[in-house]
C-alpha cells in the first residue's frame, strides 16, 4: 500500500479502563464515518485513509474529526454537510473554518 496523502480520524468515543463513553458515538459519528468513506470514494480520493479512534477527550465539541498531516481538528461534525465541507477542505488545501477547533 502506498502511503496516503491524508488520514482522517473519526472519534468513536471508545475509552479504555471502563470509563464512561464520550458523546461522539451518541451523535452518530460512526454513521458519519460511513458517509465519509462513501463520499471519498465517490470523489475518487483514493489517497485518503479513514480510521475510527477512541475518545479524543473534547466531548463538548463532538463529534470530532482530525485530518493529518495538516493537524486540523474539526468539531461539531454533526451531519453530512459538515463532512462535505471537510472533504472540500482537503480538495482546496484550506481548512473548513466553520468547524475548526481553535
């Protein structure tokens, strides 16, 4: 496999040691992950890898997505429009400012 140009992490709210789960999964982050993967495929963005993560500990801003290598942290990614804005950001090289976590 060739090294991907981008790696998107989607918070799945999983926590080790039995701690309470965060809110991202309760706000459908894993459903949005499926939409994200489908939209990337539809746009032909084969150089982007998507992974779910454990809790990213910014629950007040969830659902959370992170894009590397840019280091963009996006919050309140609650619907398909937000996911589309993040993918658009990848294509333009500029972050989706409305969702950036400062």
